[in-house]
């Protein structure tokens, strides 16, 4: 099932041009990317979300040149004590709590969904800002309500820049050479990793940030050992040519032998498992929901409706389903389609051979029932 993407509904830039000229190369501002866009949440709703224990929220303020960060959950008194300007409320993972925000993710389906970290919502009062900073993400900033001024660096950092110290937030000591843009409802900004950017609200405004992650190679390599632990036993050891004229010398031949033996273990299945588990792992663990066999059978007989949880992270290969950091054997394309496209279905339409998988996904919180 295909969905229209942000480039299908935009009259100002097509996908091919974006990929060739901007993707991971330089920032891009698409004016009028989304005509007549309607913000899916109001400021009061965001404030209400920030009162919840399971919602990650922050308030960043810069008043009289003093930076401050407050971590949620907040109370009504928190907002009553805030001034009328110079602060920003950030709601992380808003797509996990607001169905209308979650639906917007499909407009970015020209990218693998398993690369999406989350959708952050930013409500800023007049002159509200989180300061000049950079991310190691590909970020799409959709202006949902109001106006903001953005300073976008012309070049990416090639080494770690200096930050203002000590501060409770990461703010660049110096903003590199930049261009300035004014954005309003429906405008979209793309910012590649490593490019500094600084947004300042003009009046109250709301923006949605779609962050597509790319773990560092060192982070990914560090996870390889965990995957190999599951596939190799203790008898699989490195072996070396024993001929040696200097007993303490690690020769180029030794290095080449070790390198090749390690590479030989990195099969496509190992890399697939590495990507599948790493990119679908949840930031926050969720408690399992034990469902007895008898109860589950009753659910099937009643053709009970189940649906994919908003916070579920799913990816798949030809033979394996990855969900919330776990792997499951699944080769049935119909089941994959139900889990990744339809998102809601009755248990009565599931073949008997796949009911055990659905049972497991319900218990692990990937699926939920009415």
C-alpha cells in the first residue's frame, strides 16, 4: 500500500531533485510544502501531555540571557509561573501519544520507517528558542502553526564545535556562517546531520520535528558482538599461523587473518539482525501483558480487533520480523502487510499457523486489543 509523500503534495520541489541536490548534502527550505496544513494539536493539549508521567517533556527558557531547562512531568503551576515569552515546551515522541501526529509519518515514507526516531513537537512563545545547535540526525521541520525565523548554516561541521560552558543545554559558542529564512504554516525545512541551526519563534508557534537517525559506525560495530553471541558458540575461535620469529610481534599477516575471519562471520543474516534489532529497539522499556492461552483462544473466536501500538517499531526482511528490538520468524507476506500497512485487523482472519506469533506480539506490547 503506497501513501502520498510530502513531495507528492508539494508544488515546489520533487523527490528526485531533493535526493540529488539536498539529501545529506545541505539544508533545504520548501515554502508551501503543505498547503492549508492544519496543526494536529493545540498548545493546551501539549501542556496537558507534559503533565503525564510517561511523556518525555522539557521546558527550555532563555530569560535575561540565562538558560534554564526543566524536565517534566510538569504541573499546572509550572505553566502559571512562566513568563509570556522566551520559553519553549518540547514533547518528545508525540507520535506515540497523538494518533493524528502518528498518521503524518506516512508522508515521509520515501524513507525507511525504521530510521525514524520519533516526532518531536515544539511549542514556543514569542522569542522562544532552544539556541544554536546541531544534530546527528536527518531532520524535517514542519511549521505547523505561527511563524519562526531560522538561521541555517551553509556548511556542515567536520569536527566537534565548541559549546558555551557551563550551560544546562547544548548551545554553540559561535554560529557559523548562515542564511536566514522565515517560515510559516505548511513550510518545511530539511537539515542534514552536522549542520548548525537556530530557530526563533515570532509570536507563539508550533513546529513538528521528524528525526531520522543514523547511529555512529562505532555504536553499530559495538552491537555486532551481541548479535554474534547469539549465532556463534564458544568453539568458534580465531586461529593464526604459528610461525613467528619475534614472539611479541603482531604481524600484518596476523592482522589480515583476524580481519578476514571476523568478516567471514558478518553474513547478510547477521547484518540484517543487527539492523533490525538496533533500529526497532524502544527507548523506554514497556511492561509485558501476559495473556493466557484460554483468553487468547476466546479473543480469536470472537474475531477481536487488534491494532499496532503507536509506539511499536517494526521492520522486516524476507524471513524475519523485527519488533521493538526482538526478532520473530515470519515469512508470510500477508501477515507482514497486516502488521506494517493495515495496522488494524480481526484475529479471526489470522491463519492458525500464525496465531502464536500474534499472541507473542500482543503480550510484548507490539499489538494492542480493544
